[in-house]
């Protein structure tokens, strides 16, 4: 008997970006709530029109570990 080819269990090379609403729904199920301060920061990011990279840098600067 010949074996039929099976799909690889490897993940696709592309990533998946979860939107803000989707993340909020998952967080709600997990019991995770964003603090008022964090929500205010994200509103400020929106107001300033920061790019995703600029947002990541701002979050990392504030909450990231320094080495």
C-alpha cells in the first residue's frame, strides 16, 4: 500500500493579526480587563495616529524590561 501525502503540521509562514475587537472578546472570556490608564493610552495613540511600530515602541518603552 502506498501512503497518501499528509499536510505538514508546520504553521504557515504568514502571521495572523488579531484586531482590537477580536482581542477584546477573547480577553473578556479569559477574564482579562484593560486598566483605565491603558485604555487612555490607546485612545491617545489613536488621537495621535501612531503607526503599529510606534505603538509597539511606546508600549515597550513603558512596560518592557530594561537590560
